[in-house]
């Protein structure tokens, strides 16, 4: 299977970066540092414009007293913060804010208040980490990310698709093309949220990483893709996305998100103790962080197993309600799962085969307790892959894995020179049905793809159900089919899908939907030696042109017996 599809969702670690000579420019914090000395030099000072913190372990940082921006980030004498004259901050900067500082033993907490939004930086004695929380109470502030802005020349990038300094703009103001036809965009991350614990860069002797939070107050679930990092001529950015609207399937959740961590290392991966599933923050329990819920105020869900699984696919169990979301992998041997650190409440529990929901139920979580579930049984009818089919293209797994260009589309524009032709017809029985069928169909690009297939006399004498599964759609694109040029389906109603760009910004993850068509026996050819033809068109009056015309992403196509 391709990378973009059905990897297990669990604790996976990805280091995005390669060795390069570290920059030599240094920017030391001015003035003595006050406060306790739990580690040599640990403490904070006020330089007039910023609160300056020394962790006593080689990390010095400054936070603006006027707006809460991170204005300096010095590690072992080298300044890392800043590109294009910009600071590191929430969204593109909050503006005028109330900023305070306090020290509690071995922790220094800087609190930022901007209207109803509260943001926090915590530094610990002897650590090269900055812990961050963001509490967004409502939509009055468009706080969707924290971005660490890193000076140019300090790191190189071994996954260049997120570079944003290709010379030609080809879509909006954020997708670019090089002279060789390869495309670049900050959107092209490759990874789903559930695929990584941290992202960042390393020179071999210094590493700078963003360790993500558990995303309990984010939206989109474990398979969502959004910005992770980018590099441009001015420098680089590492993101923690708190909420992102592009190709979003859920409403925005509000409340405290974090901790997420800016971590420096001596070149290796950040400590696994910082990962979202492991992070112990008992030291933060008494800091007075708005919306903070300690471990004692959380519960756990454990399931003894899941039956009815297709063991060729990974399974994920998710919990979601309007206030929070969680997920974890089901054990491949028996489907056992355990989700800890869950806020109290009643949740919809969903079992995913790959990225396709095949079971839902309700579960209630109580603070300080474990909710133990008996074996969950997936009804055979809930998995469309269990249906007997005359032929099938792709797997019913909730993603376009295996289809032509599917993997590339998680980190490139459809016009990229690395993409295979988006046109070309498919012959059932050729052995290359899936790899020859394009993962995406557009009204203005490849509408009218033809599938050739033969039927036996018995099959041709019966009505059959044709199914086309999709994972998202742009501009209400949906399939209308023509069989043998003598039977045309009605145009189906468009299902609910995100209204933003998707197919051109590295994401096929929308709302899975199956279109069904009852094809009468009169539509089939009675000559069993002749190929029947199925033409699949994209119907919609929306969209613009080319790859921004109405389109859809394919999960699977089959003709049922």
C-alpha cells in the first residue's frame, strides 16, 4: 500500500530534516537573570520590553511584554528565532496583550491574555524545552496555530516539497512550481496527524523540534492533514496547528490545547517523555493554567478486542464529541485498545478500517475511572469490502491508496511533473486496474474515464448494483455514470463535504461516502466476448477550471454480484 493510506495510527516518530552546518551568529540575553537557581543560571529577568528566561541548560528565551510574541530563542549561543522580521507567535501575532510572569519552584510560567484567549509559556530548570498551552474560548480570535519562525541558513530540509520559494505561483498565493515542473507548498506535509509525534530539523549536533500535543481540542481526527512546517528563502517555520479550516470535516472545538513543546536536542530525537501520549505534567497542576485538567480529572477507555476485522488492514479506535477527540491503534492480533487521559463525558466511539468507519457506538467516560468495553463486533454488512463483487477497483479502506498518483498527491499539486497522466482507461482483468485508475477525477481534467469489463451470460441477464466510494469532493463534484452508451444514471445529490480546497493542497480526507447505482439488465451487452463500458463523469455546476474544477477522490469502485 502507499504511504498515504492505511498505516497504523499510533506513536510514530518522524524527523523532518537533514544535517547542515549550524549558523554561528549569537544573540545573548542582556543583563543578569533573577529568580531561584535550581540549575546554574536558572531564572528570569525583565529587560524592559521582554521577560527573559534562562533554563540553566543552554536555552535562553524572551517573550514580549506587549504582545506575547517569542522574540528570542537562543540555544548554546546561537539565535534561532526569527525570519522575515517576524517573531514566533500564535497565528500571525495577537497584538496588544496582557503579559505576566511568575516562578513556582523549578518552573517559570509566562501568561499571555488577549481578549478571551489565553496563552502560556513554561520553562523548567535544567531543560531545553518550552512548554506551551493555548486556551481559545471562542471565535473572537483567529488563533489556529503556533508557529516557530527559524532563521535562514541554520538547517537544511531533506523533504523539499514544503519549500515555498519556487519561482512561479500556480494557485492562490501558496502553491508554487519550479522550472522542472515540481511543485512546492507549505501545505505539502505528507503526514496525517496520527502519523507523527514531532517534526523538526537537525544538523547532527543540534536539533530543533515541535512536539505536538494530543490534539484533544483540535478537529478532524487522526487522519487529518494540515501544515507542519515550511522553509523559504527567509527561513523556516514549525507549526502546531490548533485548528485548521482547510478541508475540515468538523466544527471547531474550544478550550485548552497543550502542552505542545518546542524542544532543543544535541541532534537526536526529542525525549519520548515529551510525546503527547506520555507527557506527565504533574508539575503543571498547580500553575493556574486556564482550562487545565489534571490526570486525576480524566478517565480511560479500554476494549478487550474487536471481531469482524479484516486483518490485512490496520484498525483505529476514535472517541469524539463536540468538546474533545482522542484516538489510538487497535492491536493487530485481537483488536485490543486503550485510550487514556480522556476528559469526562459521553463520546461516539468509532472503529476505522484504515480510514473507513465500520462501527460506531456510545461510551461514557468518568474521571478517575476506566470504562471497560466487551468485545466490539463489526457486522459484516458494515464493511463494504465484504460484499461479493463481479469486479472491484481498489480497497474499501477510506482512502485512495493504490490508485494512480495517490501517494504523490499528499505532497504535490496535481500538475506536478512527477504525476502520471490523469487520463487513460482501465481494463478489468488486466491486473493493473487500481494502479491505472486515477485517484482523483475532475470535471475539467479527466471526466469520462472508461472502465472495460466482460460479463457472463448469467451476469448480463441480471440487474446489478454499481458502487463508487469517495473520500472527499471539491465544489460538489460527484460521479454520474453511463453504461454502454445506452443507460445513464441520474445525477446523485452531493453529500456533505468541506467547502475549501482539498485535492490541490495535499488532502483527500473529507467525508467518506458511497454512491450506488442500480443498473438494469437491459444496459448490459449480451455478447459475452465483448467488453461492456462504464464511463464515469464528474457532475457539478460549481468550481472553476482545470484542477480547481469540480472533483472527487476515489476510495473504491465495484460491481456487485
